[in-house]
C-alpha cells in the first residue's frame, strides 16, 4: 500500500501520518511519500493508494494535482487499475476536491475502495483517530483482497 500526501500548513500531513500509523498495523510494508517525491514507479509497485491533501479553491491541492497529472498517462499505458481511498483536509467544504479526484480516477481508471473522507478544520485527536481508522481500513481490505 502507498500513502501519498501533500500539505502546506501541516493539517493534511497530520491526517496522512495518522492514516500511516493505522495502515502500518496491518501492512508493515506500507510506503509513505510526499506527492512531490512520488511517481508512476511507486504507484505501480503498490497494491492500493491512499491520497491525502487539502481542498484549495474548490479543487484538489495543486501538489496532489501535479502528482496525478504526472502519473495519468503512464498508468493508462500500463493498464494499471488499483483500489484507492481519498482523505481530504478542508476548511469548510471539501466536496470539490472529492469530485475532481473521482473524475480523474474514472479516467485512469482506479476503483474507489472506501467512501472519501473529508475532515474539516484543524485536526484534533478525535479526527486523527478517524484518519487512523481510515488508513487501517484500507490496509485491512487490501490485505484481505476485498477491494
Ligand atoms: C489557497 C487556499 C484555498 C483554500 N480553499 C479551500 C476551499 O475551497 N474549500 C475548503 O473547504 N477549504 C479551503 N481551504 C482551507 C484548507 O483546505 C484547509 O486549511 C486545509 O486543512 C489545509 O491543509 P494543508 O495546509 O495541510 O494543505 C483553502 C486554503 C488555502 C490556503
């Protein structure tokens, strides 16, 4: 499993780190990369993808969009289809980022393993636990082969 995140203020990074903690309990080989450091090779080597980023101006944060733009055609050429899940850090909405990711993943195409999770506001302990469980849920499902 591969976790790819992009964060400006640290909020999305905290959620991603919590998702990583949860995933590690079920998949000791889970990789955790910043979007700027991840590319097609890392995705092809994975069994599933957890994306974590902010909604900025009603869209996916630019750093995550850059990652998806870089992998889009190479993954289509490789006929790579993987399960994915999306965790969005948002101020008061998040739905635009979700819609954009869903549109992009129809094209590659990847399958939505879990319903996207939007976390609004600065992450507190409660939502960090939700993010931990979200990462754990994806890792467990991948391990069991149910996605
Ligand atoms: C330039 C900019 C645009 C933003 N646009 C939105 C938005 O459209 N909808 C929303 O819910 N939050 C928006 N936010 C708030 C961020 O999504 C939120 O603060 C998030 O937690 C930031 O995560 P990060 O700093 O870790 O990337 C915006 C923040 C910035 C800096």
